C-alpha cells in the first residue's frame, strides 16, 4: 500500500481509481431509487467522468510539462484512433448488418450466433497464435527495419500458421460440446476461426513496424466487406489479410515452409499466450459456452470498452516512454557511474508505476461513464453492465501487471495468474445462481471480479518486488545466483 502513496501523482491516480470504481458500484442502487425518471440525468452525469478521462489521456503528466504538447496531442489522437479502428469500425458496422445476418440460418442456427462465437474466440486465440511470431522478430523490432522484418516474417509465417492450427481445435471442441451444434455449423465456425487466425497473424507485421495506417487499412477492409456482403461470412478476414499481403509486396517471394520454430519452443509460447490472454478474454468465451450465446451481448461488449481503450492507450502512448526510460538504464549501466545508475533506476521505476496507475485511472473513469450510460439506456441491465464493467477493469489491470512481470523476465508468475483466473472463470459462470440475488452473468462477473481484485493485490506486490530495483532484476539477478 505504501507504494501507492509515496508521491502526489500516485496518490491522485490511486484516489481516482478508488472513487471511480466505488461510484460505479453504486450506480445500480442509485438508478433503482429513481425508476422511470433517471434516464437523462444519468446520461448527463456520464459526461463528467468521460471528460476527466479525456483530460488524463491528453495530458497524462507523467514526465512533467512538454513543450511540444500540441503536436504530441495531435499525434496521440491520430495514433490512438488508428489503433482503436477495429473497435470503432466494428461497433458501427455490426449493428447495421445484424438484421441481415440474423435472417440467414446455418443448419437451423442463426448466422449471427456463429459469427458471435467466432468473435469471442479470435481475440483469445490471437494472443497465443501471435506470440511465437514476436519471438522470431524480437531481434529486429528495435531497429524498425521494415524490409528486414518483412523478409524474416515471410520466411517463418507459413509454417507458423500451420503450427498454430491445433489452437482452433482447443476452442472448437468445447464449443461443440457446449452448443451441440451440427457438423455443418461447426465446420463454418472452424473455417471462420482458421481465416481469422490467418488474418491476425498477418497483422503482426504492421504492429511490429508501428504502421498504424496499415493496421487501420486492414480493419477498414474487414469492416467494408462485412458491410457490403454481411452474409458472405468468410469474406471479411480474407479482405483484411489481402491488405497486408499487398503491403508485403516483394517480401512475399520469401514465403516458404522451410523455416520454423522448434515444436517445444512453439508449444510453450502457445501455452503462455493462452494463459496470459485468458485474463482479458476468457470470460466472453466461457459465458458463451454456459449460455449457448443467449446473453446480453450489448451490455457485455460495452462493459469491456473502458478496459480496451485504456489498454490500447497504454501501448500507444505510455509504453514508448517506458522503453525510453529502459534504454536510459541500459546506457547508464554500460557507461555511467553507480550514482547515475541509481538515478536511471529510480526514473524507470517511477515511469512504469505512473504509467500503470494512469492506465487504471483512465479505465476507472471510463468504467463509471459506461456504467452510467448503460444504466440510463436500459436500467434493467444495470446490474449486469456494472458488474461486467468493474470485472473488465480488473481483467485489464491484472493483464497489464502480468505483462510488466513478463517484460522484466518473470515468465512463470503471469502464467500462474492466468491459470488461476481461467479456473475461477469457468467455475464462476458454471455456478450460475449460487450467489443469491446475483444470478447468471452478473453473478459470474461479480465472483470473477472479486477474485481478480485479490489477484491484483498479489500481482502488484510481485510487480513492485521486481520493478523497485529494475537494474538488479534485469541484469544482475542471474549473475548473483551462481
């Protein structure tokens, strides 16, 4: 707890987190006090935390005043919008095409349900399927040499795609057992997952090269195909992949099946990706299995928006600052005296701490805003919206802390955290109505969120242990164990 209050910035961010989450928890009870008359006041109140979150996004204040604030704000806005293009585009397009898709059946199952099943599968599957590619490209990522990155990516990608295909079975088997779908429906689901697997792996190149425009072009093509031909369900991921293949151009001549990672290393990366990705994405998959897709999709997907926006903001705007501070520590270890090294270490710890807390504060404010909006629009779903939103905040913070632990070299702990979260996730949604008045999805999210808050406390303690002296953890720990 002391680490949360050692300077004014961390105290402010910690206070915002506590107040934002506490007020969000009070929203369902508050709405019930004013039945039928709280709609407009609740929606108006939602603007306040949203504007506060926007102010923190524009002026995070982590490194003090910035003389180039206007230009950096413009760059931040465009980069964040490009990075959030899948969220923005798909949230516009899906409601428009859903009626058309719902009119089409696949062996008695609405096409919308098959597409929904794929949509909640792909983000989790992508976390595992892309991790080995980042391992292969790791030595080239710092240089940002697009030609070299493309060449190496194309040499390894075909075989990595083949090696990743067993992931589809990992998700398809429980989906089949839980849904009872026919072979025809399951075939469509599997094909959708395979095409999306190809698509998300093709996006790694744009992500590694930091080409936000190329990333947005892929999702624009995907959304356009979905809008133009919503019932041609296989077309969007193919169009999205095609945009990336066009960008690779001459690098495509290096495509082949001779280069690959060893199966042991590849398999360990898949398991690591599945366990770490479970924290942010497993709840949607588990909820779908338990309900067979019969849950309030709007409430659950709206609930994850604060977490998704804050998480992406961290990697677009805050992670580069962490990288700069880390590079400064590297430089001082090689060249500077011990006194300078200690200063670099403190700066790195401060930047990482403030970045994590700022991300949590932005997500907490946006969670309050979304809780108020959802409760104002549909008071009957207020309890589900709020419990899912608060749980999603916990998922995001726990994922971010796991990422920081993994980043500093603590590989096992994030996987244990992910495994515990996954086990509790399955039990929470399978338990159904064991929580008295909080039944179904709301009860599941309440139980899972409560456990994750405990896991956050454990993860924060471990995170501080490793990041309070990063020079020791990163460089000297292994030397001193001899």
